[in-house]
């Protein structure tokens, strides 16, 4: 797309526009399949190797894996051989993987501070790109990725996989059918807990980790330079240098799916607060909060109340759409509930006639969440059969919401988004 096209045109793009129709022709390697390179094979990347096989075993071949920790490379190589039946090429430097003309598309599942450089390099190398959420580590970096994507003509999917969940698609359809009437208020939450000896996001560090088998400089990328620190490497979500914490890991999923269900984009303002209240051991050097709340105001008199806490998981995860005529809840990505607002028997006959609904993802749709569908949608888009449901324009909308919360929290001020100028200020 031409350089003079304003970013606000991207911002106003919606998932509905993304579904207008296939725009990319099929691209297959010499083996008749789409050859996939995988950048980042840690916890989620390793799991994704199996999900991709479930999603599109006959359309793709996983031919290359890349990571900066040798142990992950060895594990991924074994997993590809077990799941896919072939031996992948392995790389420490993602540039070397991208230089391979046989690689048609890449999955980027690295810490978020690396998304910007990796995604842009991949698009410029002519690869289709699946990049985990958030799209980028800052709002500005997100715009860079959008420009590179538009210039490339390649398919790019952002990993906000709830959009591919049948439960959430059903919730969206129910909203569009008028089941809950006007909706001006949503409550979204994600609560977790863990034992004292396993604090949140303190992922296990492999015993053999050392500077010789862990490429610290490549992990840092453009982040501030520091001496080797295995905690920062394997537990990167706890540090601002590499992550937005709750805002860009958890919150982004939920603001994005509220956008999807209610046809919203970017909020007008956000006020966030919280802190490190749960994990306060003297040796715990985390930066990012374990307790977090954000209040969003949108256009059209819409309010989103978000909360997250790592010290109690009784209420789990969910979004509650509080309409004037009914309520939709999607809980733990597995259950959808609808109930009409009966107003103590004074509701209209039309509303009273709406039946209570309970749908369960595994039982009614044969899926535990939207991840496999999301992968399949990406592959079908490369084949020219569909458009991706979460292109970078939509991924940027979700990311902006997360970044606004982080910026509000860090500055202890309300942040206001200026859509026409595509920037923000504090009040």
C-alpha cells in the first residue's frame, strides 16, 4: 500500500474487512507443500509444532527450526521427527533461516521485544508470517510491521487465536442477532494462582543453561545490554525490557476478543493500576505487576472493566457482555452461557422468549480453544482459500489497548488515544 496512506485507515480496518475475500495466491514449495520455518521453540513454540500438524498435516511441511538455546533446538528437532516424520534444518540465527529460499512461511514465537525485527525481516525476505501476540513491543513498532506487511503482499496472521474459536464466533453471532440488546458494559478478567515454590511466570530454567549454549546477545536483540542472566532469558515476561507483562500477554487477548464480539477497535482512554502484591520475596526481581486492573472508555458510550490477579484462581478467565436485554459469558475459553434480562418478569415478551443457552467447546465444537483453527486459517490464507481473521491491522488494535494500559500504569496517569493523529497523551 502506498506510503501516503494514513495509519488511521489501518486502524479503522476491522476483522469484517479482513474477511472480504482471498487476495493471496497459493504458494507451495518444490515438495508440493508449504515449507514452514519455526522461529522460537520454547514452551509455546514447542507445543505449536504439534498444533500445526493437527491443523494442516497435508498442506505443510515443517522444514526448519530456530532458537537461541541449544536445548530447545534439540528438543524441537526431536519433536518434529516424532510428529512430522522428517528431520528439520536447525538455526541459531533467524537471518540464516530466512535466507533459505525453500522456506515459504514462518511462525514467530519469540519474546515480544523480538517480534518487530523478525517479522519485518521475514516479510522483506518474501515469507508469509504468523507472529504471536502482541504484534510488537511498542505502538510505534506495530506501525512499522503494518507498513512492511502492506509492502510485501504476503499473508500475516497475529496470534490472537480467540478469534478463531467457535465459541467466540457463536457469541459474536448472538450479539449481531440482538440477543443481548445494546451493550455498554463488559467485565473481563483473568485470575491465576500457583504454589509458593512456583511463582507466576518463573518458568523452569534448564539445569544445563550457560552462556555457551544460550545465545544471550541474540536474545537481547535491541533490548538494553546486560550481562548474561538466565532468569531474564527464560522468565522474560517478568521484565519490561522484553514484555508488557499482563497487559500484552493476557489483557490483549481479552480486549481483542471484546473488539471481535462487539465490533470495537481502539478505546478512547485507559486508566490502569496495580503492582507487585503477590510475589514479594526479597530475591524476586520482577518488574511487571502480578495484580492489575484497567478501565477503558470507548466511543458509543462503551466501558470495559478489566482485572487480573495471580493470587487466586477461583473465578478463572472470562468475558461477560452485559447487555440491556441479556448477558453472554464466555468462561475459560470452554463454556458459553446466555441468559435473558427478565426484569423481574417485566421484560418484553420478545426478550422473555429467548431461551437460556449453554455451549461447551469440546462437547459442541470438538475444540479446546481456537489455536488449531487459527493455524489452519493462516495456512488456508496462504493457499488463497481464506483471508486471515487477525491480520496486522487487527493485531495492532489489540496491541494498542495493551500498550495503553502499560503506559498508564507506568506513568500513573490516564492515557487518551487520539485516533486522527494516531498517537496518545496523558491527562
